[in-house]
C-alpha cells in the first residue's frame, strides 16, 4: 500500500510517499481501508518533534511511529477475533493520536475502541475532518466553559480547524457567537453560523466594549491577560492552542480564578475518546455540525497541506482524499 513515511524530524520535506506492507491486525483491532484523513496542528508538531517535550512521547531522536496521521475515516476490511461490534463493510471514523498514528496511508490497523460508526448522510471527507478538532472544541466549550444557552461566546481562530467546530458547536448550544479571524476567512466563518465576525486586521477585540461569558482561544499569539477585560463577571477564558510560549505560560500559571474577581482562566489537553466521537457523530447526523473543509489534497500532496496548516493559512480543515486503485 501507499503511505507517507517519516524517518526523521524536520520540515514537511522529510515526508516521503512510499510503498510499504499493508498492516496486520491484532485481535482487538480492525483493518480500515482509509477513504480520507485530515491534518491537525498536532501533525506538524509531531513532524518537527517540537516543542521538545513531545519527544518524550513521540521519540527522542526520531519519530517512533513511522507513518503519521491521526484523523481518518474509511471502511472496515477485516476485524480481529475479539472485535464483536464491527464487521467488514462498516464505515467508521476515528482519531489515532493515542493509538499509534498511521492515518496517512491507504490502510490502517486501528484499535476497535478508537473508532465509531461514521454518521449517515455525511461524507468520508467530512467525517475525517471531525475527530481531533471537533472533540477539542467540544471539550473546551462543554467541559471547560460549561456553555449555556444564551451565553456570549468569543472564538479566536474561528477560521481554523478547532475554531470552525467551536463556532458551530457553540451555536448548537444556543450561544451567541462571535468569531475572530483573518480577512480571507471572514466569509467562511459567517457561512458556518457565527452571529458576528471580527477581522483581526481591521478591529482589535480587546479594545472593544463587548463582554463575553466565554472566550475560546485557539490562536493564542497574545497574552491571555489582554482578553480578561472582555470577560463578563463570571466569564471563562479557555486557552486551546497558539504559540508554545503562551501555552507554557498559562500551563505554569496553573489557570484558576483571577485575583480580582470570579473570572477564570483555563487550559486543557484533549485526549481522544469514544463518547466525544459519538457526540460529534450525533451533531453531524442532526445537521447542526458540518465540518468546514477548505482544502482537499491527495496523499502525495500532504507536504503542501502540512505547510498550509503550520503557517495558519489553511481555511477550515485540510483533508487528504485517498485515491485507491483497487
Ligand atoms: N489543547 C488541546 O488539546 C489541543 C487540541 C487540538 C489543537 N490544539 C492547538 O490548538 C491550536 C489550533 O489548532 P487548529 O487545528 O485549529 O489549527 P489551525 O487550523 O491551524 O488554526 C489556527 C488558526 O490560528 C490562526 N493563526 C494566527 N497566527 C498564526 C500563526 N502564526 N501560525 C498559525 N496559525 C495562526 C489562524 O487564523 P487566522 O488566519 O484567522 O488568524 C489559524 O486559522 C493549535 O495550536 C493546536 O496545536 C490544542
């Protein structure tokens, strides 16, 4: 089968399209013919082995897992002897970031408990776009922010992977959503349901008079404290991602309540789990959530897709569409 292989850390140039053996499955795994995969910021972090601490998980000197890629969708071709809930022909999607990666390939061996059935009426591409970014947005809004109907929610990085899911999931909770993004993404962010969109090259949201119950920051390239004046009395600022420096600052500060009031700062690390995938499936099936796919690539074009995502240029999600010759 064809797969992207990385034998050393580096830029997208180290990604090679190679012919490799089709994976064999263990008793508790399924063999999935991959129909689509999607690119997350985590993929380029793994590619570069940066920030350095991730190497304690990904491999100190070179990547432990030769085939990258977490998010995928596809059709089960074979199921291991102890797998009871799936059979060949079932359409599934999942996130392999906690179970060996390997999604940027024509076939993948996935633990059965890392996949769920693909939502009906949703394309393979849409399903592959959802797992990591969708689950991160969901956890940020539901677990960290405890979002309520009527909340005023600000999503920073609303035109990116996590942001496009956050806008739609917040709307599904009945929130009033403002998205912040660059000029080229304004139309798309409006089209996915944001009530208000701020182009950060024109307006600085930290200088406005608006107050938000909840700020989800997926593009933290400025200090969290800049946003605190924009939080309502018991508002929550949740840092999802952005510059490593900002992430580390909030991580070491430990989050918690602000000294002067009841506002709260928090951050979290999203780990894949089945209940979140099931929630995303239900949201997609109901039509409340439609992954915003801004770009499509073939497997051989993965380096370009990675570059676009790393530079923050990708609009919504970048999806790899698998071309099988058999
Ligand atoms: N905490 C967790 O568990 C978790 C899980 C998933 C992702 N993350 C992190 O969350 C962040 C967002 O992930 P994502 O998948 O949404 O990424 P993404 O699709 O690349 O979106 C990030 C957005 O950040 C903005 N941006 C501004 N300046 C940028 C720069 N210098 N470089 C890159 N982007 C820039 C871009 O929006 P504009 O062009 O509109 O400015 C871009 O759309 C990443 O840092 C990722 O590592 C964390």
